[in-house]
């Protein structure tokens, strides 16, 4: 069943401006950008991370190492068989020891994805700091996790979904609030 779109809360322009603001905040907070590495959480965090790294390169003249993290093996809601079947690939071709790691994700909800990401990072090294940037913080935290950089705080009900679409994957940049459709449609009656 498809979800019903309730609101389009961000378009291409708003996402672009938001990422520029986040990159500016990152540069202000991290005076030693040479020590910063960016790790995008699969899937959309990868593309947001690439965009932020490109903005920092243009604005600050620094090439920041960029990696991707697959948190599947660290999820607490899957069986071992499901984890093996779903696991993609982590690609981090640099050392994390002593680095300032910037995790990037599209939506922060319960905090469980970020917990899994931190566990994965500590299996790969011991960073000096771990910071978190998210495009959308929708609330409903189950763990004491708080982002350092927030694109937009978007209070939602638990029934609602936040869908981030990025042109690299979906062909369009937008953020939607959706919810499951109620009732039967004419095709379900047949």
C-alpha cells in the first residue's frame, strides 16, 4: 500500500540552502578541518555527506576524506540471518584513530541507527570525537542521542513517515511527510 503525502516540507532549494548552512556550522565548530572525516550512513547519508564535503571543499579549500557505513550488522532489530542477507558494504579507506568523525544521516528518529553506527565506528578505530549531522530530526527518541547539526526539526506523529528523496537515487530533491492510507481502494475490493 502506498503512503498518502500530507506535506512537502523541503524542495531542492531548501535542501541546498540547508546543507550550505550545516557545512558552515561544521566549519565554524571544527577549526582543524584537516582532522575531520565524513562518514555517510547508507543510503541517503552517503549522498548528503558527499554534498557537504563538496561545500566544505568549495568554501574552505579542504578535501575531507569521505567514507560510507553500512550499519546492518549492528542493528538490534534483525536476526543474524537477516543481517547477513541485507549487509551491503562499509567503505572507509582511512584511519579513524584520533580523527573527528562526522556521521551524516538523512532522518533521525529513534536513535537506534546512530547507536549502531557508533558501535561500528568503534570497531574500526578510536576517534577523538564523533559528531552527528542530520537533514531532519523528527523526534521520538528511544535512546539519549542528539545531533550536533540539524537541517530541520520536524515534529511528527509516530504514525507519520518522513521520506527524504535525493536526486542521486530518486531523481528529485524533496522531503515529504506521509502516512499510510486508510481503508480499501477499489482494487482491493476485487
